C-alpha cells in the first residue's frame, strides 16, 4: 500500500484550476469588477474635469 502511494507523494497532487467552475466564476466576476472600475474612474475623471474649470481635450 505504501509503495503505491509513493509516486503520488513524489509528484504531488495536480489540480487543473482552469477547469474548475469555481475558478471560472471568480475570474469572470473579477474581470467584470475591473471593467466597472475603469468605467467609474473614467466617469469620475470627466465629471471632475468639467466641475473644476480644467479645459477638456476638445
């Protein structure tokens, strides 16, 4: 029994996390949150530019 477990212990347990549904869900939520953050920062930047008297690009 111990002889059969040695190769597994030597190589380690390999888990392909990219095939796990939890990984895909977390990564898609993180990507969506990042995109929303970029949009929010862009909107905040453009609104602060119009309120503080800094001339715009156009």
